[in-house]
C-alpha cells in the first residue's frame, strides 16, 4: 500500500506542476512532501517498525482529498460587481497593505526581552557544565532536572498570557514579516537586525532548529513566488546564500544537540523526517479504540484559543473547558512511543490524526478537503496578483505561512498549536491599509473570476 501512496502522491505533485507551472502551488507542495515522507518511511531503516495498510490508506485518502479541495478552490469562479478604478497617480504595486513597522517593533521588543532572559539562564546553565540537549529536555518537560526553572518563570502567573499570545507567536511572526520585507518590502534594517538577534538568542538559549527550518521555508517559498520579474539576479544569489547559511546553522545546532547521542546525525535526521508514519500508526489505533471524537476542537485548538480566552475574561468559560479537554488529548500525543530498537519518539503524528480525532474517516475527508480549499484559494488570489506585476505584502505573508504548514503537515496540523496559529492573527496588526490615492471612478460593471 505504501507503493500505491507514493505513486499517487508523486503523480499528483507532478501533474499539478504541469498544470500550474509553479512549484509553490499547494498540491505540488503537499503531495511532493508526502511522497518523500512515505517513500523514506517505507524503507524501514535503522529497524523502524512497519505500519499497517490501513494507516497508508488513511494517508492516501487525505492526500487525495487535499488535492481535490485545492482544485475545487482553483476552479470556482466567483462573480463580483465592481467599479473600474483609474488612478491619477501610479499604481501601488505592493497592494492595499503596507507593513506597520511600529507595531512590529513593539512585538519584536517583547520577544527580545524574553529571549535575553532565557539566554542569561542558559549562559549560567552552560557555564555549570550542562549540555544544550539537557537544558532543552528540561525546558520541554521531558526531564525533571529543573535546569530550565529560570525560564519557566516566564511562563507562569500573569506572564503566561504574554508568553503564549505574544512571545511564542510573535517570534515566528517577526521572522515571517522580516522575510517578506527583505524580499518584496523596504528591507528595513532595524527589522533585519531585530530578527537576526532573535534567531541567535533563540538558538543559544533553546537549541531550536524549528526557527531555522521556518526561515529556510520562508525564503525558499518567497524565491519561488517572486523569481520571475521581481527579483534581480543579485537578489536571487543573496537569497540562496542566506538559505545555505541557515542550513549550515541548522546542522551546527543539530551537531551540538546530538554530540552525546548514540545516534549519528544522519540517523537522527532520517528519524525526524519519517518517524511520523509509525507514530501515526500507533496513535491511530489508540484513538480508533477510544471511539471519542472532538468535532474540530483538536484541529482548530490554536485558532480558537485566543477568542475563547477573551470570552473567559467576560465570564463565558464553557468554550475554554472544551478546549482544555481537547488540549489534554493533544498533549497525550507528546508521549514517547517506541517505534524500533532504541527508537523512542513523540509529537510527530501528522495532520491526519487531528482530522481523524475530530470525526473519524469523515473527519479526514472533510478536514483535508477544507484545508486544501483554503490553501488553494489563497494560492489563486496570490497568483492573480503576482501575474499583474504586484507584490501584495499581506497576502504573501499569509500564503507563505500556509505553505510552511503544508510542507510540515507530516509533523502535525499547525493550526492546532497556539504559537503557530496565532501567526495568522498577527497579519491583522502587522499590516495596515494604505491611504487612498486620488481616484477617478468610471462606473462600469464587470465580472471577474
């Protein structure tokens, strides 16, 4: 069944590229990454356990439904009645929105304050002989050593809300808006310096490779979107160099974290890329046995957390109670599971487990369809704007974020995590609507698709 899944996913990826002529289209991204994950997982290297055909069937079903949802979005022609606008001044190619630098600076400052405190704690921990991997294990709650107790103070009491809704999502939002600004914006130096310092401190204090992974994905997607006509050869060259530097940094951090591990770096990277398949197989059987469904609460936990906390402040607590129950289920998936000889991994459960937990096989079908539809719609809007020679900042921010979630869908459904889902909310405050220019309106009716 794994062979069928690989052939189908790779065929859909290639077919979609042939049709769209753009590597960043959602079907090519989604099916491409899943064909690779399933292919490498099917090799069962390092003694990794085999999985059932039923698990591969669920994955195949999700892949097909995501692709179908994307193409439904691309094929729908929505009719609008509009007035044609002729501007007396030159057209603003950056679209209707510009970056609200003052708001970004405020969020960035809060992020840096947290990171400085974490770095101070990490400095004294490293000085006492504690290894980066030990500190990270303590910080993530995988050990009870208490090495990261100083960092834990930032997540308790009145600081907990700031940590959850500002620091965590603010950090990734800062990196994303900076990436967009560097490629198609004003290349604001203050923003670049702030982001570079944040990345350095994050890796020093936490040994976080996820932020480096996101940076590589941000710049790669932006390069694919704007490689034609917008970026000069010099700019493309610098982007490629930046990506290479980040990858080197990723390998350096990985080498430091794995320096005392019995596994080689190659084995660790292979397992992080493929462990999701046997982990999904294990938890799928577990959740199938429970027969309990959450009807969207697990999948959309991250998106719903913010509005539910607002409701809680005004005395409406019922939605928060439901989300807390859903969170307990997701936390359970962070438990370590043995998937082979001395192979204990956690968390990487695929987006399909979230959909399955919500409504079984129907949940996989509907969740994949809807996710594919949303990504397809965002892609279509961006493609149309880029084809007109525009560089829409906010729309680019949103699609690059969705692109990252697509590519990393083998890990989890990222809208289930507050720190990642909130990045979408930050698009509302990180961008401001441009002031209207002098316009001459020609009353006319036209239909756009």
